[in-house]
C-alpha cells in the first residue's frame, strides 16, 4: 500500500444530525502512524432523513423495506459528503486512496438477551459500503463493529485505538472524552502500552439535551447552542438524583450505551417527573446529568487506577460552554482542554478516527482494544469493498 495515503473518514453518530467527512493524509501505520488533516466538512441530514433515522433508531416498528432504502440512501449521502470534502479541498476524488465509513447505528445491544431460544448480542450499522465504493471508485472499509462483537466484545468503543495512536504521552496521564449523542472516555496512563488502555461509555452526552431542545422548540432547534438554554435554567435536584440512579451508571466497564438506554423512553421518564418544570430547567438538568455521570465514571473507574492530569474533550459537547463549565466544576483537579488545543478539531476527531481505522484494516492490523471492548483478542475490523483504485492502492501494475 502506498505511503503516505490519502484517506477520507466518514462518521454519522448517535446525534443523527448529519455526516462528518475528514480528508486526511496518513503516513505509516500502527504506533508509527502520522496524520495531517487536509479538510473537514459536516453535511447536515435533511429533516425527512433525520426523521426516518430517528424513527428506526428509536425501535419504532417499520417495514424491512424502509431499513433497506435507508441503507442505500445513506450510501448516496455519504458519496455526496466525499465529493464535497474533495471539492472544497481542491482534490480530485481519483486521488483518494481509501474511505473509512462508520455508517449509521440503528441498533446496538452489547449485552446478550433472549431471542428465538438463544442469547444474542447484536449491532447494526447502515450505509452500504459496496455502493459507496462503486459510486466513488475508492476502496471502502465499513461496518467496523461486528467483528469485535464476534470476538466477544461489545463492539464499542472503537476510537480508543485512535486515541492511543494520537494522544498517548510519556509523562502525562490523559483522559479522552468524546461527547456525541453518547459520552465515552478513554484512559491513557502516562507511558502506557496499548494493553493498558481502558475505555467505556459513561452515559448520555448530547442525546437527552438535543431531544429536549427539539421537543420544546417544535424541531426549530436541534441542540443547545453554546449551552445558553441550560445555563439559563436551574437543575431539578430530585429529578437529577432519580436519573443518576439508573443502573447503567453503577455498572462496571466494559460497557456501552445508545438510544436503547437513553433515547425516547428515557426522555419520557424525564418529562413525566418534570411535568411542571420550565423547559430551561429540564435542559439544565440534562446537561448536569451528562457532566455528573462523566465525573462519577472518572471517580469510580479511572482514578482508583491512575492519576488524570488532563481531560481532552471532543465532539459536539465541546462546543457547549455550559457543559464544559460543569465538567470543570465536577473535576476541579483535572486540567480540561479540547482536542483543538492539541491540533485535532473537536468536530472532526471521530471522522479522522475512522480514516485511521480503515488504514489499519488495509495493513491487516487489529483496530480494537480488548481492554475497552471486552473482546477476547485483538481483531482486524471492518468489511472491505474494493474500488476501481485497488490495483493502484496495492501497487499492482499487471491485470
């Protein structure tokens, strides 16, 4: 495989707000990986697409045809995101070597449950990789999570491998916090080996906040801009304490979360117990829930094993000034930065991550961290759909 490699990473997460596309130069692989971000775009989903995704991800019964159509529709939207990031960067799509596409999670159950007489865990990401490879001509790696689950893992989180490659430090113990729809942390003790990395989901990130904002603004706003709504309210303490009693927060890692735990049913629970509450107070309570659950996870599951010098925040939550303030108050002894402070744009980090994971797959390197997912062993992730560029990518000159 040629080196350096020009890779596009695609990410659409649990917030269901759109597609992030990062155009990245990647040199080397494994612990020798070096990257340079050329360009990044975020392309919002149209309201009808977002509505269909919310319907499916919320486990509302839908015909199989709807899921099939969404699988191909998302591949078309991902194709448009690839074309846009190339256009804006002044790069021909024929110059791109590889695409890494996370896809859109519409179901993720990491703990086995009874089904047809068996105990099964499963995950489902849509956004057909074969169509993306055919549309762009670029070899595409997609559907990263199932292989980890096949190896006994929870299929998430997968970005800890990337966190280790990009943010490990010989002297500083760092905690990487990504606040998307769900919040997750990666613990990188100073001078740690990959086998010492620990990571897990802490609970809701922006998911509950966004749902409340959409509900009370009649879909006119999709999130709490800069945290201004939350900052103008007061946390409802009895409600907050009830929410923090959710068994997920006490469960020991490895663990993952999604809309199955903190989606519509969880928001309905909030609304039922806060029927007379001001909208701003509910948003403030949801923001405090995110901050408090992150801080509790750090205190219970990380600090007993290692000091934390820095917390580096990325994802949409890094732009919520009120949430960042609450995190700092909840963890007063930890320096809180954003990934931007270390040269990685907060919105682009996960898309960059899937570009790196795709590069690792093409080098036949494992991309999961068993200490994060609970897998029996490291495994090579993803499914590869070869594009027209494959021979060039592999340096093959003869047909």
